[in-house]
């Protein structure tokens, strides 16, 4: 991968960090820098500390998450507009990974509006190029990095393995490590089992007059 100079949990040369993230069903997270994109998209539902909380619920919460991942400084100014923009990027990427609808879907329009003016920088070294948040700082720089890493994954093909769980009220982004890329649910034992129970119930109901 173009930007894969980080281990599954580690720090890039540019200083941004991928922390070890909890995944439903014990799935391994996405490899390399794609784990940062995955964690960003899955920030809508905290699995680690405050179960189910939106980690971008307030500008201060967004700042904490971005600072914890080395994407902005802990004292950076984060406004409501920044938060709306981060959520537009998050939900636009989820919509792209779920590949539902055409190019005119609202989530994609919002993503492209949020991407306008987001900046990223490149550094070059013996191990290849690396992206880092714009030195202008702030949320637009952090979003620029997330967008650049996503675009790289789309170009190198690894994006196709990022899937969005279709479970009712789920939407978790998981990385399909299976050889044939046939995984459908974030966790067979959670969303898969629920869907199975629902279709069993429906069949049973239709069978009985
Ligand atoms: Zn699910």
C-alpha cells in the first residue's frame, strides 16, 4: 500500500497514530493506515469506554479524538462547523463503502462539499511517500489526511475489502480479510444471528395462516 508505513497499531513517521481498536466478533482491524480511516468512520459508536457513544458528539469530543490520533494539536480550535464537516466526511465514506445509490446520493454530495479545501501534505523518503495532515493545522488538515488515505485505498484496491454491515441500526465498517471477500456482517454472532432470527420469524409467520 502506498501509505502503509505503519503497523496495524503504531505511529507513522509523520506522527499520526493508529490505536488498537476493538472490533465486533474479534475481527482484526483494517491493515496499515486504512485502520485510521476505519476508526474514523466507526467513531459513531464507541465500543471501548462509553459504549455506544458518538465520539464526535461535540466539538471538544472531536478535538480529543483527533488529538489522540496525532491529527491536530490538543489545543486546536474546533467549531460546530468543523464537527459538521467531520461528520459529513464520516458518513460520506460510510456511504461509499456501503456502495448504495448513485453519484447523486446526498451523503456523497455532502462528502464532496466537506472535501472542498481540505488539505494534505506529502513527505518523501527511502520507504516511499507518506501523507500527513496539512501544516495549516486544524480540522481541515486532519480531514485532508483521512480523505487522502481513503483515496489511496480506492486506487490500490484495498478499499473494496472495507464493508459496511447492513445490520439494522448497525453500519459498522469492517475489513473483510476472507479470501473470497464474502463476509457480510460485522459479526456473524451479533448482526448475522439477528438477521437469521428475523427471516426465520418471517418465514414462520408466512407459513402459518
Ligand atoms: Zn453489524
